[in-house]
C-alpha cells in the first residue's frame, strides 16, 4: 500500500511503542509526505520532545530514521495539484498533504477528521487502519 502521511501521524513516530512505526515496519508499505512536513517536525521539536519524554539526541536519531522510511517530496513536484485542492480542502493547513495525495493518486493517513469532509481522496485514520489491516495488503 502507498499512503501520504500527515504531520500529525509523523509526530507519533517519536512516541514509545509508536503505532505508526509498528505499522510501517510490519506491513512495509511505501510512505510519502511533503518536505513541508519536515519543517513542521522541526517547528514542533520541543513540544514533541516534551510530550514523548525523549532527549534532543533521540529526537534527531529518530528523525533521521524517519527520513529513511518516508519519501519526502518537494512542492515543485505537486504544485499543479495545489490549485485544484484549494477548492476541495476543508483545512488549508493540510493543503500540501491533500495536493500530494491527489498528485500521486493515493490516500492520506491523517488523524485530522475534518479532512473527511472532502471526498476527492480517501482519508484513513490510525484507528481505521488498525481496525482494517487488510487495507495494507494490496
């Protein structure tokens, strides 16, 4: 399975016993995310460190590991889709994720339930993926 991964899911990679990390290792699916997501991880580094109860060194190590598991895509590659999704996205903060999903013609893994208000691309929450592991077998 191929999925675009929202920052709210990427952030959970730093948590102990991360469901996201477990699922991507178990099912070995292909993950994509906009490069913008790396900027968001850096922006919220201190919050992630505090909530996950990890050290700055551990955060950097996990972020490097995450960069090996996720295909981070430059905005240039999906910029044409950005104009299309402005009309359909219920949350402009997630426009890059929706545009990348549209460009790649794959679903988006996000726990932002407002994104389900659009019906152009499939949105999967962590809960839905855990309840339906057959979605990973394609």
